[in-house]
């Protein structure tokens, strides 16, 4: 019994001795001195800057929130105390002073860790690894021939921008100020009242390069994507770790926070981009601005009954008018081949795509098969036409004057088109007051676009162009649809045939004529399906782009269309003057050529039809027409000249560049060089040739290409249609009037030489 009493007494004494060591926190018995003081007070004093610093520290609906705020709350909960936030004036340096004076226990507000601050306060291990980013004005880079793709390191940035005359901006009295002075000692340093103001200076062209925090730059782009229209974030950056400042008299708290950041299961590992998305969400539209809405998919096909009634009624109305005006009228041409039927199909398809975009998923594939058939016909038509045309130009002695006329009229007409486009751009000013919404659209398109800037010097660029023209394998350009290489081989082959001495050259040319005629027949037979294909293609185009894209660059599209209309009217004038027939008859014969090229977005596809129409007129020499028309169609590209001249004017106005008369003159001549380089290019790839104009003028290429792509995606049908008409007009301009004596090259072999 005595032993039991001793055991109970000893246990009671041990329990009484342990009671003072038990605290209110979860681990209070294990906590050392300065942490115990905080736990006894029941409050963790947390200093944050007295300013909005989203997404780390900011107020929303009157409540303090942000990534750093939530982190501080979890730290206080781990200590078993209540968080008390104190707003500290004086920015980040004022926050460090408050922590050093022990006014607060800790301080955090995206606080950068650097050596100067470590000498005044304790700084924890980094909890977010941010970066200091370099962002440059795109126009300044273009004017100084600085290629962003070649800036791989900070040393590359300093080498290009640390020169007298360059303006480098950053926030005044920030941790970046001494760093900017160290990296750019020879450049002009410009200080802004805030990082946001520095970004605005780069956008307005008041600074060539800025250094700001990554999160601040991402937030600015998040709020206004149009910033990327004029500012390019460079790839190099400097590490900018964020840490928590701890009062120097609290080493135990420092160890606790470091351990917490290292081993706690909910320790933060987010990137600045993820933090912005988490705390700020998707960007909200500005006042009066609507965010683009994705077109619904095939399974999203919820439709309004009123829309069905409206679209169906318009279909019935338009088809009834077509039946009354076209189908019922007797004509030698089938009603499916009528230009009015084609226009009606395109209009109804666009209307349907606007109201029911989900139908594009079902109709685009059959239309794609139809277009694939026509693309298949382009290559043999081009090869056969160029070979026979080159042969007849060179083998027939009477064509010497025709060749001279082509060499004289082609550059004159192209320069005239370029000067006209420049004049329209100067008067119409399509790029002036470019809207923020349009800039945001171009910036968003720019993100997914590959760099189009040609590398190397002038010699390397010329050799790269030659590499695309001269193939090392005859089959490769034909398989890959590399039309420029195919065009070179066809011209060279035609020259060789004309210069050869062997008999039987006429047989080869006859075979080429047969190939051309056969594919012409194939295209003619497929024209009966053209209205149905155009209905589906118009539906797909409107459904995929919507009206937002067209409205964004409407003024450029209008100016381009005006220049193209002038070219179309000039074509009709040339046809009227040389053929001597009424305009109604010209439209009856050549209107289908325009519509065919317009609908297929290919002027080459109308080549057989154009040759057939021109050869039917006895007023002009048919053999010279056969030789001249393919070259007029492919080389004398009026629409390209207008596009390459007007688009740089638009880009210059959008960026606030004032051109001199000499520069306008240079734009016209450089546009002529672009047209020659664009012969045979694939699809819309000719837009990349804007580098030929933008480079010497110091214009940023990427926005120019984006603008050009967006505009061409709308006006490309007009480009093809106008060029088909213009080729016919130029051909009638350069050929001779028909002679009573048949041409010797019509079907007889000429002696060698």
C-alpha cells in the first residue's frame, strides 16, 4: 500500500510540473522564446504595403485578399494565433523599415529578396520565384534592326540596348533602379512613378526598353492584351525571388517560417501566371466591348425558332427571285452556271453561317473535297499553259514586239497600282486611331504566329529566295505544291523547247495543248456543282471568323477593296477599248471568270476559261493571246501590288509613323519587288513577303503580317477575281489586232533559228 501511495504522489508531482509548459497553440510546448511571445499575445502582426499590389495584396469588396494575404493567414493558423494586417506607407522600403523597427512581426507584399535588405531584416527562403522581365517597343526594335529571336541572354539585351540614344525605363526608387544603372550605363535612364507607368511609356514610344516585375507585366497584359501589339516581352529575364521579411529580433520565427515553407503540405509552388489566373480570373471586357464567343460545335446546335423562320424565309425569297429571273428565262447557258446563281449561293451560305455556325462542321468537308479537286487541276493547267506560252513567245518571230510590250507594260501597270494604293492609304488613313479592341485582337493572333523575320544579310535572303525557286528534285515541288519552283521549271523547259533544233517540237506542244484542254473540260464539268460548294464555303467562312474580325480591320479592307475595284474597272475599260463590244457583253463573257476565281480564291483556276473566252474574239490575234495571257495573269498581278503598297502604309499609321515622300516612293518600288517574289507562292504565304517592304522602312514585321493575314482572309476572293479580269485586260492590251493572214506559229513547225 505504501508503494502505491508513493507512485501516485510521484505522478501528481510530475503532472503539476508539466502544467505551466502547456500553451494554447498546437505545438506551444516545443516553441522557443520569440515564438512563445507571439503565441502568448495571440496575434501575429503582418505588415503589407499601403497600396494595391494584385494578385499578392489587394482589396476586393472592402476585404483584404491576395496570394500573400492567404499565405500570412495560414502561417498565423500554424502558430495558433490570429492574423493582424497592418498597412505600411512608403512602399516596399517602408515595409522593410517597419519590420526592422519591429513595428510588425513579418512583412510581405511580393517583396524582392536582395542583399541590401538582408542587412536590415531577416528574409525567408523564396516562396515564389518570379522574374524581372525586359519588354521592348516593337517599332524601336524594327527601326534599329533588332531581332527578338536573336536575344537569348541578358548580355544580348544589354549589347543591343546599352547604346547612347536608347531610353530605358523602370520604376523610380525601386529595387530595379540600381540594377538598370548597372546594366545600361551608356543609355538614357528614364524613371517612371510606377511600373504601370513604365509599361505605358514603352507602349507610347516614350521608352525603348523597360524593366519591370513579371507579375506586374502579366497583370497589365491580362487587363489589356492590346499592349502586346506595340510591346514585345523579350525571352531573357532575371530571377526575382519573393521572400517574407522577419524582424531581426525573431530568429526562431525565421526558422519556423522556413520550415513551414519547406515541409508544409500546402506550401505554395505556383507561378506568377497561375497566381494571376487564380486571384484575378479571366480579363473582363472594357465598357462597350464584347468578348468574342466561340462558335458552337455540332452538338451545341441549339437554335432559335425565330432564326429558323427568318433564314428559311430569306432562302425562299431569294430562290424565288432566282427562279423568276434566271431559271425561267431561256438561255444557252445552264442556270447553275449563271453568275446570279453563284452570288445567291454565296449570300445564302454566309447568312446561314451567321445564324447557324454549327452547320459548318457538316458542310465544310464536302466543300473541301470540291476545292481539293480544283487545287489538283491548278498544277497541270499552270505547267501546260506556261510551257506553251513560253514556246510561242520565243519560237515565233512575230512575237518579239509582244514580248517587249509585256516587259514595258507590266512594270508600268504594277507601279501604277502601287502608287494608287499608297494614295488611297494617305487620303483614307485606314490605320489612324487604331482601336484598343483591334490591337488586342492582333496581339492575341500574334501569340500563335511563328516569327517571319528573314535571317541573315541581304545576300543570305536573296540566296534563300533562289533556293525556293531552283529545285534539286523535279518531283518534290510538284508533290508539295511549290508553285514558284514549278513555274521556274516550266518557263525554263519552254525556253529549251523553243531553242531546240529537233523536229517534233510541235508534237510536244500539241500534247501540252491537249493536257490543257482536258483539264479545262474537267473544270468546266465541275462548274455545275459550284453554287452548292460556294454555299458551304461561305457558311464555313462566316462561321469560323464571325463579324468581329472583319469589323476590327474594316477600314483597311475598305481601302483595299477600293483599290481592287479601280483595277477591275481598268480591266473592263481595256477589254471594252480593245474588243469594241458593250460592257454588258463583256460582263456576260468575263463575269463567270471573275466569279470562278472569286469563289475558289485562285486566279489560276480560271486560266483555261479566260483563254477560251479571249480566243473566241476575232478582233485580237488568238496565237499571241495564247502566249501572252498566262504571263499577264501570273506576273502582272495588280492586286498584289496594291496589297503590298497599302498594308505598310496602314501599319505605319497604326504605329504613329510619319512617312516622307521619298519613303512613299520607296514603298511603291518595293511593292513591285514583292509582286515579282510572290509569283507562284502557296496560299496566303505571299503575305510574309511584307518583310521586303517593312525591313527598309523600319516597320515591325510581325504586326504587319498579322494585319495582312487578317485582311487577306477577307479580301482574298476579291484579289483572285480582280486578277483574273486584269489578266484578260492586259492580254488584250499587249497583243496585236487580228491579221487576215494566219500566224505561222499556229500549227506549223518553224525551222531552227
